C-alpha cells in the first residue's frame, strides 16, 4: 500500500519523472509513497496544491500509510525526507 494521494497523483508516470519534477531523489519520492518519510514543508505545500488537497490531507495520507505498513511489518516510521 502506498500513500494513496501521492500514488494517485503520480498515476502512470514513473517515480523518476516525479522525482525530477520536484527536484528530489527517486528514493525520497519512494519513501513518501510508502509512508516512510514526509516531504519537507515547502514541498508538502507544493504537492498539496498540485494534488488539489490540503496539507493536512496529504500528511494524514502519509501517516495512514506508515501505520498500516508498520502494523504489517514493513514501515519504518520516519518523518524526514
């Protein structure tokens, strides 16, 4: 399971494309999708605007993903990108 808002926004585009668009590493983008980390504040704001949601909605999506994956033995509970 991935952070549904970020994964949905990425759609059919590759992580590489999205990482390039937001000037981050592919690993950072992946951590956001898997709920292992949050984008830094300026990127949270930009992503939320681009996705069409609030920053709060985006954070809740990432937190939910992290909790589900941690409960299933995968997540790492990191809050930094």
